[in-house]
C-alpha cells in the first residue's frame, strides 16, 4: 500500500506541483487549503507536509494539535527564507524537518523519504515496546501456585510506586523476569531499564561502570563516560547479585538510595539522579550481615519491599503449566513441529529435583524439542542431565524423620556437629559447610550461643 501524504498549502499552484511530484513517485496524496480542513484528514495520512503561513490557524498551531492527536505522525514544515526562526520553533515543537522556499523537487523527495523513515523507526520502536511489555505480562510469567499468585499480587501493588524492591531466591527462579515485570507495569515503563550484573564487574572497574568518569580521571580515560545510573535516569536500575558488591561501592550505593546523589570518578561535582532501584540476590544477606561483608544500613534501604521467589521444587504444582508454556513457546521460536507434551513426559519432569530451577526446565524443554522427532513430547523425549537426574528426595519416604520439622532437624544436625567437634565452633562450622559467624547466628536463634 503506498504511503499517504497530506499537503497543507493555501497556494493552489504550489499544492498542485507538489501533488504531481509525489504521485509520480507512487505516493497517495491528500490536499487541504487550510489547517481547519487538514484536521479532518490527518487520521488517514502517514506524513503531513504543511506551510507555516496559512489562513486562519497557522502551521505551528496545526502542528501542536497534530502532536496531541497522534504524536507519531511525522510533520514537515515549509517556510520562506525570511521566517527561518519559525521553522526552528516548529522543530522544537516536534516537526521532523523543514523546507525553505524555494526548494527543488529533488530536495522535497529527499526530505519526505527521510521523514517516512523516521515514522517507520517510530512504529518499529512502538511495536518492540509493546512486544516487550507483553513478554513480561502475566501470561508469560507462569505460576498457578499460591506462592506465585501472592508474588503477582505484590507486583501489582508495588509496581506503580517508586519503592525499592529486593528480590530473593535461588539462581534460575526468575528474579530477572519479575524485576522487568515490575518495571513494565510501572509509570517508568517507557523509560530506560538498565540491568547491572554485579558479579560480572571486576571490583577495580565497578565504580567507573556504575557512576561514570570524567576525561583524564585515569590513564586511558580519553573522554567523559556516563555510568549505568546516569544511563538509567528517570528509569529503573536492576542490581543483580547485589550481595557481591564490595564494601567500598556499598557506601556509594547507599548514598544513591538515600540522597539520589553521586559523583563521577575524577569529579567533585555532585549530580542528582532520578532512578528506581530493584535488587536481586541468591545469597543469604542476613548471614552476610552477621559476617560483616554487607552493610546493615544498605540492607535495610534495599529491603523496603522484599519479594521471596520460591525454588521450583517448592512449587511443583507450577511445573506442568511451565512445561506446557515452554513447549509451545520454544516450538514456535525454533520452527519445530512439536505441538504439545504428554502427561507421561510431565510425570518424568516431576521426578526431577530441578536444582537449576525454571531456567534449567526451559533448557531441558528446548533440548527435548530440538531432538524430538514426533509431534508431541513424550517421556522418552525428555532429555535430562544424566549426571544430575536422580530421584527427587521429596518423594522419598525417609526425607525427614517422622514427626520432626525442618527446623528441628537442622538443630539436631547442628548439635551433632558440635558434639563431634567437642564444642569447637570453628571445626563444627567446617563440618557443616558454614562460616563461624553463620554458625553463631544459627546458635543465637537456637538460644545456644553461650
């Protein structure tokens, strides 16, 4: 379908010339001799080409109304050389380009082509944003269990606010997905979302990556660089694996959270920032507090709204729905003929303990879809990691001693370790795979620290 251009020009002769030129290049052309007439036609156009001097309402006023009705519709303004200031004002008001009269027809076609490219990019950008928003909608975050339904409810309540959220859970449970869902259901959805993997940043580079640096701040700093926080201004910063941030950076993060202020490396100029902070960890930050490796004041600043995402083994009722969701999604993405998954295949998946959680489940389904020769995934098609595919201890009758709770069982193990270590806490901690401070923390909870 040809692009549709609306020409708004009160001079009949010029309007006719523009029409013939555009139609010769296979554009569909609408005409209007005034802004008032043009307003009735803009809904059916891909581009508006308007003079600034019009009878009645002028071109700038028309541009303002178009921006309110359809912010993505590109507008090119035409003006005489003596009114170039008006053209500049039009660009500030949202016009994509301008033409100074008199102009050549070649120049006209170049400007129109460029303006339509801008529209195509805007349309593509909008479509990508819509698709991204759908990706993090509830239909794509699968969870029927009470625990996941509670998380969905929390996201709905916390997303519209600017409250700091701390996402806790094992690796692979979907903390990244929940963080993005919070962002894309918030008023900041159209602003930047910047993810920072704290584990991937070397300690000596972390400050400059997070807060930026000035030219000459260190050897090799040949130009000023914005940090991740400045890149996310007015948007959201997601600090993944916050427990791995060194103490020197924790102080600066605390200032960001408290004062919304920071300085670039090599500068003494204080800058303000408007960002919402989401953080995630797969570590026990409370144990890190006891060990002294994580600041207590930063922990409480991050822990304003905690969301604990349970491991897959603790919400096994979600697994059949996740398996069906991944089978459909991955079959579509991979161009596979697989149309579904059998109950026998799901039963085999339920036998596995899933130490890698939802991420591991998705990988297994992808591997199985790729290798499947039929139209449905059956038990024989499920390709588990052979080294880790052991029966799930949850199903074993001897999982816990009868009549003993998990807390009681843990306390009994700690007492036994102390007994074997003859009261030596350091030795008992090594036997349990804990630090001495983590063991002391548990003993305090048991009332046995003395």
